[in-house]
C-alpha cells in the first residue's frame, strides 16, 4: 500500500478511530464510542458562507489563529484543534465511560470491569503531510505515529513487539443477560455527558472540508510543493503524483531501514524549505473565516468537552484509588 492522500486519515477520523480501536477488550464501550464519533455536517448552504477576516489576523474571539509546531512531541496544532478534543482526550473520555458503566452495572448486580488502558504521548505526534520531524522518520518511517500495540493491531510490517495491550479476558465471562443490563446503563446521565463530548456535530464541518480543499488547490500551496519537489529531485527522488508531499516508494504500512532512510531524506527536504510550518500557516488561514463565523458555537462545544474531561479524570482517579485500596486490604500470604 502506497502513501496517498486518501490513505492519510483526516484529523477528526484519526481521533475517533484510534481511540476506539485500542479498546478492543470492552465491546460495549466500543459501541458507545462509535456512536459518539458520528460527524454532523449541518446545513450545507449555511456552512458554505464565510465570514470576512483580516489575512494577518492572529486571533478571533480569543481563539489563536497561529499554528503551533512542537518538534519534540511531533504535535501540529491548527486553530480548530484548539476547539475539539485530542486523541488522548478521547482516550480519557472513553475510560470515564467505562468506569461509569462499571459503576452502573455493579448496581444492577453485574460485575463489569472497567478498562483504564489507553492514552499515550505518541498520539500527540502528527503525521502532517507525512513525517516532519527526524524523530518520527527514524522511528516510524512513513507510518502514522502510534504505540506499538496499535502498530501491531494495524498489521504494520516491521513494527516492534507490543509492550502492552488490553487484557482480552476482561469481561469475557459476561452473559447475554449481563450485557442486556449493561446496555441499559447507556441512559446514565454521566455516560451521556461523556458521549456527547465526543460527538462531532456542527454546521462548520462542511465549511472546514471546503476550506481545506481550497487551501490544497491554492497557488501558495502548489508553489510550496514545488519547492519541496526541487529538493526531492536533487536527492534523486520523485514526488508522488497522488501525494506530492511524499516521494515515490513511501509506504504507510511498513517500517524498515529503506523506509526510514527515505523518510529521513524527506524530512530533511521539508526542513530545508520550512515546508511544515509554512503549510500549517496556510491551512490555519483557510480555517480562520470558518472559526470566525462559528466561534460562539465552537467555544460552547469546547467548554462541554473540558467539563466532560474533568468528570472523566475524576472517575478514573477514584476508580484506580478504590482498586488500590481493595488490593491493599486483601489478605496476604505471610508464609
């Protein structure tokens, strides 16, 4: 499988799907999470309208329009990223759901064990038009940065052994009757709050998609890709026709010495023309009118996400504390 524009997950899909995929041990939690990740588009005619904003504006309604690039973590933060949740946020929200589900199920006489497995700093690392840091290139090649368990689950060739993964035996003994009772817990207000925080809804989605398409077709973006191509050809590489930010031969399903070497050269070329920062600036500018138009609604949704994250963290903390206390109180063999 070659690395193409179609093969690269969109930001919103990445946040939902990666968070859901790594929770394979909790079937019901997966079902709830998938429902929460439905994307609402809203009215197309309304979302197509734009709000005028100065080209050099750095903020709107208190929202920064300046992209942030963190080479150490690999994170690329665009304006809209500040208004939605990250992959690690999604992991915490899912853990909160699992804990609340466990508490609800236990009250119904069902011993449902919550999964607290998930979240990893590597999820902050963004494959933005392919690898953009030397660290990403040397570890993942052209593969989307992810924990070893995800790489293995996704069938990545050459991936290192998974260092941790969910226990598949958790809740394996539950009967259909048990699951029927657990499903009723979906009505629990706490769980609904956590689910709603993950629901991507709003009329701005179509507008953001349109803005991204226009940005990719812009003369500025094409000119920058042309600069990158010049560097590629200097090193004997040819850009892909389907994804000119990557050289021919790049693969998103394999990690080996050849792919790593190719990725390192790609990153060096990007650095030589300041490709990633300049592309992030262009994309951020494309998002600005949409954010200006829907700022109030977006900020309201972000506020709901933040409140849900606080609730999820409290649920996780109390659950782990209770488990620790229970383990300490258990009798020990003094022999």
